[in-house]
C-alpha cells in the first residue's frame, strides 16, 4: 500500500478544530468549500474551541463526509491555522490470518467430531 493511501485506510474520523475567537461567518463558508473539495465516506466533526478552554463538538451530516489525505490536512491548516486538522485513527490491530498448519488442524478436528457423532448414532 502506498504511504499516501494510509490516511484514507486508517482514519476513522476527521476533526477540524476551529477557534471561535478568530472565526468569522465567511470562514464557515470556507469550511463548506474545503469539505466539498474532498468528498468521501469518513465522518467529519467540527470542534469549536472557546477562549475559556471549552470545546464544542458538532457532528456533521453524511453529506459532509470527507476523504482523509495530506492535501486536506495542508489546506485546512493553511486556511485556519496550524493543528486545525486532526485525524482520529484506528488503533486496533488487524486480525491475524490463520497459518497454514492451523487451518489443517481445524479441518481435521471437524472431521473427527463428525466421525465421533456417526459412531455414537450407531
């Protein structure tokens, strides 16, 4: 897998951290344009950072879902300041596929159980 595809595969949510002290109505329109330029299936949350330290999370509609990428991150940070873009990643480990000898052992066990049930039925 190419490195540039990693954000798309492993990001579960994208957060845009917007500071309300500096936020103007026309900047919210810029958020809509930015999101429209990167449509996708990853949920977008808006995090409004208040001057007193409070954080307000707004879950957006599915039509505002995005495709996580370095380009989206760079554009968000350029428009709204450093660390605006936050990617919530999937930290769970992938399930390990069974090894060849494990698959054979499992199929052998199933065969033994079936033979045992046939013997008991007789």
